[in-house]
C-alpha cells in the first residue's frame, strides 16, 4: 500500500499524464484534417492574416474560423494584434509531443523488426547447415 506522500505523488503523476495525453490528443486532432495541415504549412512560411489563410480554401470563412480554433486549442497557433490587423503565427512546439509519441512506437517496431531479422538469419543459417550436412542421395556408400 502507498503511504500518504506516495499517494499524493501518484495522484499528481496521474493528473500530469492525463493532462499530457489530453494535449497530445488535441494536437493529433488538430493535425488530423487536411485543411488544418495546409494551414500549418502556410503558417510555416511566416505569420499571416486571417483572410490570407482562408483565401485558398473553398469553404465558408466560418469553417476556417473553426479550424483555427482547433489549432489554437492545441497550442499550434497564436494570434497577435498589430494595429487593426491580427496576425496568426505557427507555434510548432506542440508537434514535438507527436514526434515523441511516434518515436516510442518507432523504437518498438524497430526492435521487433530487428528480432524478426535475427530469427530469419538463424533460419537461413540452419537451412544452409542442413543442406551441407546431407549427402547426395545418388552417391553410393562403400
């Protein structure tokens, strides 16, 4: 059983994990739609005004606003008022969470593929050994 301090620490750790996963979920949700990925691509070239972001898309401005709100909730964009205009900028830092999450699975699959490769190599070696050990059945024993 956990003591008082250990329980508190465990609860904080659980909350931190849940919060971290919630942010990861928000980022994955944000990048799951091709329009939002296109917006991220545009903003990767530098800050832009709302109408400049919305212009290439054949959707209502309201739809672009909703896409931007999802990106903002994920922390992927920020808005900055400059005079009468609002510039929208990319904040790529949250994408690091996706990279880290994917990297964990990459390591998992690389380990599994390495194990498979080793197994396959051993099987090939066994087959070669078995072929060399067998005598030609047409040869007669003396």
